[in-house]
C-alpha cells in the first residue's frame, strides 16, 4: 500500500490507490484545509515534496484551478483532487 507522509506534522498513513490526498490526511489524523471538496476553490492546495510521479496526473479542471492561483502543477496539487496511484508520496501543508 502506498504511504503518504504529511508535513510538517510528519503524520503517515497507508493509502489505498485512488484515495485523494484529503482522504490520506483523514487516515493520518491530520486536519487538512479544504473548502469546496470539489476541485474548484483552491483552498486545499498542498506542496508535493516527493513522489509526485506516484500521483495520478491532474485533470484539466485541477490544472485550471492551480493556474488561477499561480501554483506550478509540478510542485503543487489540490488535495481534494489529487489521487494516490502506486507509490509513496510526501506532501506539505501550506501556512
Ligand atoms: S477543497 Fe476546493 S479545490 Fe479542493
């Protein structure tokens, strides 16, 4: 099972493939910032520290929201939309 580490809390959980990063935060017991839960508000943005290639690629909708917030999709993802695929991932919550 892929492991997701959430910084700065250093909380870790085992995620199922297809879980969103928000789901992983839940499993790890970390309160994650989120608003719409539907890939439109951008409040759930997180930095992907390692393992970006272990996430499913962003949808056009996610890319549009990241662009609206001037966030580089190679470094940032929306936790409500980015889904774990096959490997370990580390993310950092933003202040
Ligand atoms: S919670 Fe609104 S975009 Fe993720």
